């Protein structure tokens, strides 16, 4: 979510919260002070009093405006998270806000129907709340950059980030940092014929889109890579190499992941439509339900690929080319990384991955 969209979402949340607080104030004064006159009682058809004294203004005896105020508090907190949270949390927040706004919009339309058709009375404060909900709906809907179907899989991960530290990678101790630097300084470096495009740190990842550790490392390392791209544009480059653990395209492997070859093809074809990141995200967040048919359906809906079968044969040969390189390099499992030629089998804790990049930037080769 862009900072502009996040600021607009926060603005609408605060407007809605202020209007909800005003509505609660007016509602309770009408209940307990018979002499009270609402400031928004303008005419017979424009009146807060008529609306708040109706049976539609409460749920279980609680003013509807109190529920809307609580809703806007959550919306404001999410908007703040979109401004200061880590990258992957900011990506999820438009989807959360859009889901919330969709449900709130349904309630808003119902109450608007009650006001216009049944009560035939307009409440200025209520209309302000309605406008804030519509504003949040439009802003969040336009800011969504991930498949909405990935939201359930993101909730638990984002909650873990919020309970922990939502904006930083855990720091390494001095001893851990010293040991990692010693490892990076003395490790054998494998020469890879992969263009660096001027990057000081080249990270090559041999990947399987149906591999849980590949998904976890993708989600864990994404904010780290975003951080370095923001601080040192172009200095760190990540290159993805396919290594599906599927004998259909990797004869050295058994049939561990039956959808992995098709997923690798789908991502390559999606890149031709500038939908590569979205396709990768979908696979990483839908691994438990991935099947060859679901991969093809996602290729069409997420990757905008209409000629999957026609291009499959030629594209799978490119996947096999990556597999052949991986076999030459002795790849035995996924993910396997090469950080400036230093081979890392499996997934390092995010803080070590972060520190390795920092070390390589400080010790250019």
C-alpha cells in the first residue's frame, strides 16, 4: 500500500471515528436528557433525533454508532500499520481494509435504506460515517496488490509479526555476527555465470514453488530485500532458478511435489505478462491446495496466461536447463542459496540472511 493511499485511509478512518464519537454523544444525551436538542436537528427531514430515537439505531440495546466507532479504531490502526509497518504487512493491509469495508458497506447501505425509505429522515452525522466507509472501500480496493484469496494464509503470519517486532529483523549477537563473518570470509565461493547487472551482492536461489521452506524463506526475506533496495538501490540482486522436486522435469528427483513443474512454467509465462510476482505470491500462499489443475486455473486468472498448454513444451525446457545447472552444482534440496557464490543449503534465520548481505556490501569482491 502506498503512503498516499495509507494516509487517505487514515484520514477516512479518523473522520469516521470522529463522526461515530459525535453520534454516540448525541445518542446518549437524547436518552438521558429530555431537554437536550441535537445540533443537527435542522428540519423535519434532516434530524439526528428522529433517527437515534428509532428502533433501528441500536443493536441489543447498544447504539450502532458505538460499533462503528470500534470499527473505525481498527481501520485507523491498520492504516497506521500501512504507514510504518514492514513491507509484507503493508501489502496485506489493503486486503484487510477492503474486506472490512465490504462488510461495513453492506450495513451502511441497509441503514441508508432505513433512513431514506422507512424513516424518511436524514442524519448528517450518519451520512458522514457512510461517506467515510465508502472512502475506505474505494481507497483500499484501489490499493490491493495481492490476490484476495491469499489473505487467510497471511493472517497468522501478520499476527506473529505484530506480536513480535513488526518493523525490524531480530538482531544478531556480537558472537553470532563474528561467527557469520568468519564463515563468509572463509567459505568456498562457487563461480556462477549469472549477470549481476552491477549489483554488489548477487543472490541465486534454487527454488521449488511447492516447497514449504521455499515459501517461508520468500516471505521472511522479502522485507529484508526491500530494505536493501530502498537503502542501496540496485546493490542487491536476487535471481530465481527453478529446481522442482518432481521427476517429470527433474529426473534426479522423485515425485515429491506433483505440481512443481507446472508452477515453474506458470511463473515463467506470467513474467511475460508482468505478472511474475503475483504468480509467485499465489503459489507460495496456496501450497496446501496446489494441484496441476489449480495451477493451470491460477495461471489463467492470476498470471493472465491464455496459452499455457501451447507454450508448455518450450518453457519446460528452460526449467530443465535450470535443473541441469542445479545438478552440476550439487543441489540436493530446496531452497539452496548462493550469496556471492557462498553456498547456503536450506533457510537461514532472517537475521543471518540480513547480516550476510550487510557483510557482502561492506566487503565488495
